[in-house]
């Protein structure tokens, strides 16, 4: 901790955030206890590696302190907490995700203190019930509209930067006519590319006359659109780019904001397609599992890797002027503003002069508002891509992907209805095909009749023909009839029929065999499994000439009782 009750959190990138626990409206001893617990979580290996995490948890703790300040008889330290007090805090929270986050954050912090009474721990262990409409994936039309709006914003910026980069290359190659407008514009772009700012040296000044700028004429003005925007993205355009990356790759907003520059794999730069390797990190995970890599290919327009190629092109001038490689900063999303504006900063913000990095929820929300949309679309876009398009986990386990994202999604549920219905139908049909309906007995039932394949107890009430009529179904259907009886005397003949149907499979068209013989063959396969290998082998050895004649006539349609 810093002096007093200030907790200093420094992440791996060197960014620092300060949290003053003396500002919390609780007793000084409670302030110190909270500060110690908070500092332990912010320390290396404590669990809160990113400043975004510590900042979010700080704003979860403050409401708890404010609740204690209004509670009569509030404890002066952690050891004075009671189950009744915790339950009162619990009931004061809205049954919403934000209430759940406050409950779990404060409970997780206080449970690290050994002085916390056991009854309070038991009260904390009770499940926090909350309801939520939940985030839903975008409908196809909505998703297309958002991608189109983001593409429109970023594409105009890319073309602008590409055009001015080409002008700069022409000037640096000495191909612009010295003294002309294009030469003067190239000089302005060169200074901008080296310093990050357009020089505004006056040609002359005079009493009552404002300064005339050297490059004002060729630039067309002194505003952002005429100066630094020629080579750099604005914050709004970087936010649109982050939306496009989310729409293509389905990554977390934080992951995109802190995304390193993709690595172009050796040998792919000269080929028709480029293969990038993304180094991804999920700070909430612990150990090695927090890091992963993903290969993304740029095979042309519309491929996922194309947005990475365009992102690298659009941010290259900014990364060059900042010499990020030398500075030890590895970020893909870099943007510029006219001047550093302290009022625009927020905890965890990362700036180098007039340049900013990443695109947080607030930036994407501002972009969405400028595009006529409501709220930040990042989380819903990620859900849409991973659930409906990629259909695989995106920095989640398979269990989390299925339980949290797939199963609650209405579009998935709606799409599953015909699939489940068809599966049920297929299951019924498969059961009818593969399950032997004839009853296995030791002998023919008295009063029964023999057929070509089995015995029959009631040929006037067949499930295949009208009642009270003599059964006219094929003898191949006897194994599918509950009126049929299969005795040991029928085993040899059915074994030979099975051999014949198996042989037919190799000499007739697959579609023909499937339509004419597959059902009967499947039922005989079921019969074979029920009788067992020894009985079936004995039946094969017992096949007689009479069995062969009857079966051959049956398959040729010549058999008649």
C-alpha cells in the first residue's frame, strides 16, 4: 500500500491505479482491513492482474461501505460482522446481475479475513437468487446492420489513411514536383508521420492579422479532418474497428482492446493468403490457461483475416510514429485525438501523448450512438458470433459455452425444434426397422399357421392390412408383426434369408437395397443379436435345401402357400 490507506495496483504493462480507502464511509479499522484485503488481491499472484478488474471491484465495494454507514450499530471491523447484517445487505441488492456481482465481490473479499465469523460465512454461502432477461444474440438483420455501420465507419478511415500514405510515399520517393502543392502536402504528411502533429509555422504575422499557417492551404484547414486524421484513426473509428473484429472473431471486448499486433507467420506474406497468429489472453483464468493462440487466415475479401490485414494497415502510421516496438508496447488498436484531454481519462486508461490505445465499452457505446444504435454492441456481437456463426467456444470451456451461451439463446431453441422433431421421427422409424416385433417361442402356438418365415397366431388381424381380412403383407414383414412367432424350427430359414439379403447388398444399387431390403435385414440383425452367436451358428449349419428353395422363391416373388 501507499502512504495511509491508498492501495497502488500496477499491472504487467506498467499501468498504475490508486484506490483511497480512507474515502470509504466506515470505521478506520474497517477501512484498513478492506485496504489490506484489497491490496492482497492486487499483488502479483493475488488474482486481480488487470486494472480493469481491480477498478470494477472497487466500485462494487463502495456500495457495501455506504450501506454500513446507514446501518445502526454498524461494526467497526470485519470481526464484528453478523449474519443478520449480511442478510440485510443481501436483501438491499436488486435481484439483477449487478446485485449478484456486488454480493460475490464483497463476500469473496471478506472471506479472505480469518476474523470473519463462521455464521457470516454460512450466510454468504447461500445462493444469491437473481433474474435477468439476459443478453440475446442479434437477429440476422440486426447483426448485418451493425456490421455494415461499423464497416462504413472504418472503411472511410482506411481509405483516407491509405490515400495519404500513398501521397507520403510519392513525396519521399522524390516523385513530387518541388514547390508545388503536392510537394508541400507531402512535406506536411512527412512531419505528421514523424512527430504525430502537423506543424503550424506562420508565414507572417502582423498587427490585427492572425497567423497564416504554412500548410493550411494544401491541407484544406486546421481541423482534425484536415490534419492528423490523414494518417491516424480517431477514437470513434478505432471503436468501429473493434466492433468489426468482434463480428469476425467473436473475442471478448477486453481481449480486443488489449490485442497485440498479429504475428504474420513465416512464408505466408508472399503467398496468396496471409496467416496470422493471435496471442490471446483471458485475465480471469489462472495459470497457463489464461493464454492461448489462434491462427486466422486472410484468404481474400470476406475472410476473417482480412479485418486484421486492414487493421494493421490503418494503424501502421501511428505505431511507427510512437515506435511502439522500442517502447515495449504491443497493441494493435491505436488512435489519436487532437490534444490529451484529462476529462476523457478513466481508471485504467492508457495514453502516450495524443495517442490512445484500445477501445473500451464507453468508446464502442459512443460509436454506436453516432451510428444510430443504442448501447455498446460488443457483448451481444460476441454471443451472436460464437453461438450462431462459429458455433464453438470463444475463450470459454465447452461446458460454459453450452450452458451460458447456447442453451438460453432463443434462436438456438427455435432452430432446435425441427431438429428435435425430425430426430424423434427418425428414432421411431429406426426402432421400427431394427427392433424385432415377432415373439420368440420354443414352439408354435396351438392353432397357429406357418408362413414362409415364421409362425402366425392371427392372420385376420394384421397391423398391415384391414381387420378381418386375410393378411396380404409380404412375408418379409412377418418379423415386424407382433402376431408372428419365431421358433427354433424357423432359425435356419431366417439365417439363410439374412445371408441372401446381405449378398443382395453387394449387387444392387444402394438406393434400391435401402428401399426394398434394408428394413428386413435390420430386423434379422436384431434377431441374430437376441439369439446369440452359438445359436445363430447352429442355425446356419442347419440350413436345408428346402429352406433355400423357399427363400429363393420368396425373394423372386414366386412363393405361394
